[in-house]
């Protein structure tokens, strides 16, 4: 701003970035490259202050995301404070900016007129919240996708918000889960779609990518199938990842307080670079061999010059491993940062993988003649006697019913070790009827 005399009275600045974000040939591209969304859905939450957050806790969240190789965040289900986008720009995250629109409780049924998505009395409200998000956040390069909202049905009001964004910003795709495969979403972004179903989509549709806006429900004692999902995602080009629900459990603090291997027998290992823009030569690689958990050998590897999306075989000398009876050998590989960058300290382990080496001894692990005398007596049960101990095994069930040491019974009421295929159900288990579906496993125990 200048005053009446032309002198500069005030200056302000904003950091910007240059990148492209687009759907092309049915794929989601950043800077012309197909990327995979390895993301999380984020609610505003602090274990000490609840829904009151600040820049410090946000930075901590992002630091942990970097440590866990998270590259994308869906702002579920509302835009974040302005400093959030500055941090995402600085440290490098793909953001899905989501309008503060959800009318879940009203239902989705268009025919009965319950869904607010088709209620014209609410058109201005939908447009107001969408416009506010776009106008405030449009200059942040970290925002690569706009989201129309969450679980609010689909219809006229979301057709209008889609058109509003497209008329205002032609540089980003728009997504909306409730649109499914209607025209007002550029990305098919279902919730919790099963693996066979996403594979079916991949084989039958090619007009837009599939990115799961929610999957891998991780609240409570949950999570699973992650490898199975990613085996499918990495198999089909138009499956481009997903966002785990969700980043952190909303729990308050108690105030009382893999690379694929080829031939391990010769030490050959294949290392694949799944980054899209980063060479692995910026990381330090090392390995460790353990014998029954004890350190046996550890060495640094030379710098690995592996370009993005490329693989290279390395050779690890395992000839020093001489098999001993009863000893298991494991090889663990590590990749660590070499300099402090983007919230990660130097020496931070960004990846590791462990392999059991096929090294075994043909010798017996012990000489039974040196262990003392053991005798047994067989009748209705099998009784084993040794120096200062005895064991009784039920021949029908296979369960140990008595175990004595120096004449003292160590089992309570003959209840010895036995298989257990059951645990107490959690809230998540009731959601998918686990106690009923899996009841046979309780009986099997």
C-alpha cells in the first residue's frame, strides 16, 4: 500500500509454490507423475485439551506423520486453521481440503426429501461454506484436491458447489464420496470398499482414479489387511491409494496419571525406490545380522544410487554366518536420513525390513544323554517323570493336567496350557457383528 505521496506504507507477502495437480487419462497426477496417496484422515484433537488445538500440536502431528511415511492428509471434515496450510506447504504434504458440510443425521434418501443435498432452502448455505474454503485456501500449493464435504447425500446443492469450484479454480480436481460415480466428482473416492470390489473397479473403469477417502478403520483395537490393500493398489494403475480413518484416537489423557527378496541363500536383496521424486542416495543404508536375537554382525552399505520408481539388487556377504545348532539367524536392513530435513532429525529410520536367513545346522541342538534320565508311564493319561519334576497329559484332549516341581503342583485345578482363539470383543467388533460371525472360535477354545 502507498500513501497519497506515493510512499510505501505497508507491505505483506505470501509464500507460493508451483506444481500441477490434474486428472489425465483417468489417473491422478502431480507434476505429471502418477502418485500414490498414503494418507490419513485428520480430526482436530489434543489429548490434553480436546478439540482445542494449536500450532505446536499440529507440528507434532506432522512430525509423526513424516516419521511414518504419511504423504497426504484429508481435512475431515472441515478446513483447518490458516497456519495448518503454511506448515503443510513448508513440510510437503498433499492436502484434500474439505468443506465444512455434513448432514449425516438427515439421511441420504432423495425420494423422501430428507436429504439436505436436494433441499433448495439449503443451497446458499452449501455455496457459502464451499466458497469460503476455496477463496481462503486457493493459493496454497499443498492443497491438491478440493472435497465438497462428507456424508451429506448428493443432489442439486452439490451439483452447484461442484460447478462453483470448477468455475473458480480449474487447477485442481474435485472429489465427493457421496457422488459415487455421478458427474460431480473427478475422483471415485468410496469409504471402506472391500479389496475384491476395488479390483473390480480397476478392471472395469478407466475414466477416473479410485482413492479411498476412508479405509483401514483404525479407531480402538482395530486395523488390518493393510498389506492386502496395497498389494491390490500397486497392481492396478487407477488404484491410487487411500486415507486411513483416522490419525489419532480421540482419547483424553488420564489427569491422574518391504523390498522383495530373490535369493537370501547367496545374500542377494532387491531394494525398490517407491518415492516419485526422491533418489535413495540421500539416505544411509545399513544391515545387522542377529543370532537368536543377539548382535552377530553389522555393517554400513555403500551409497545406493536408485532413482525414483527404480530397483537395484545388492549383495550382502553372509559367508561369515556359520550355523550353530538351535540358532536362528535374521538379517535386518535399515534406511536412515543423513541430514535433518522436513521435521525429521538426522539418523531417523524411515524404513526397515527383516528376513530369516536360510542358515541351519544339521547337528542336533543337544545330546539327550547328558540331560538326565526321563521315564514315562502310559495308562489313561501319559505321565512323564524326571529329576524333581513330573508331567501328566490327558491323552484324549492333549492338555497338560498336572505339572509338579519338587513335588509341588504348579497348575490350578488341572487347568494347563491350551489353545485360545478368543478375546474380549471391542466396540469395533460389534460394528461388524464379530461375536456372532466368529462365535465358533470361542467354542473351539
